[in-house]
């Protein structure tokens, strides 16, 4: 397993994930709403959705509440995070399958849409490209894909520090936020927004549109080609 994912396999370290994540990511609830809206443009009725990096279950829960006609397949490499996801998605357990693994382990059936939130920034470019290609191969023609994660925006450490300060409710020591930003910049294989879009194109998504920007986070929507 990627070293950056190691903390997510420790049940004690991930126990507060559902409580803490919404305050750490700017506009997370609205991001989930926008994600659901964008997916709905091509999946107005019953649909099958693939969620890569589904541990925690927050995006599945949000989409399931808004769209009772959707079914979900979630994949995550961390047993501890999947345990949390099972609890988080208990209200929609009858239409949610949670699987241990990565994108390559996702079912090969054609999905109407796919979501990968706050996972790609842990993957180096080779792993990221493979993940995107596996997602692309599982989408129906015209299927919508949503990705959002940290990027190397401008002076990357400056924007990462702002994200870290936001996660600390803006009341923490600026030096601590700066130190956290340096650690993220050193440990996470971040790509610039232009490099991200190159990677999406190489994976088989020729057109992407930026729809979410919050400090160091960026989110894109794209569609699997019809042919």
C-alpha cells in the first residue's frame, strides 16, 4: 500500500473521520450537492454509481439522500475506512456495495457515473493515470466522472497553508499551518492544474471542466466519450 495511505488503515486514527472531514474541506456539503447535480444531468433516473476511495462513506450518504433511485458501488483499500463507510451508509445499505480494493478491483459492469474525491492527491502520476484509466473503462459512453483533491496551485505551499489554516478553523498558529503545508508538499505527489488535465486527457477524458476551487482543492467534471 502507498505509504501516504498508511494512516487510513489504523482504526484509532480514522475514528474521527466523519466528524472532522466536513470542517477541514471548504464547502464539502455543497461539493456533494454539486457532484450529485452534475451526475444527474446524465442520470436522471435509476443509475449505477461507482465511488473510488469510498472509505468514510460521506459522498455516498449525501448522494443517496438526494437520489433514492441510485445504487452505489464503493471501493477503498482500507478495511478501517470501509468499516466507517458501512456505518455512515447504513440507511442506504440495501443499495450500496462496499468492496476492499482499488479501482482495478471495481466491477467491470458499465456505470452511469463515477466519483473520486480526495484520493488522487495520494497517488503518484503513474498510479493516478492507472486509476483514471480503470474508472474510464468502467463508465458507459456519456457517463460522468467527478474528481476533486489537493493540487499544486500557484505557490503550492502558500495555498496548502491556507487549507491547513482552514482545517484548524483559522485559530491555529500560522507557523503550524506552514509546517503542515511543507509536510504535505513534500509527501503528497501533487500535480499542477494543467498537469491534472493532461493526465485526465491521457486517461481517456478529452474534455474537462473545472467546477470547484477552494484554496488548494480543485474539482473537475468530465464525460466518457460516446465512441
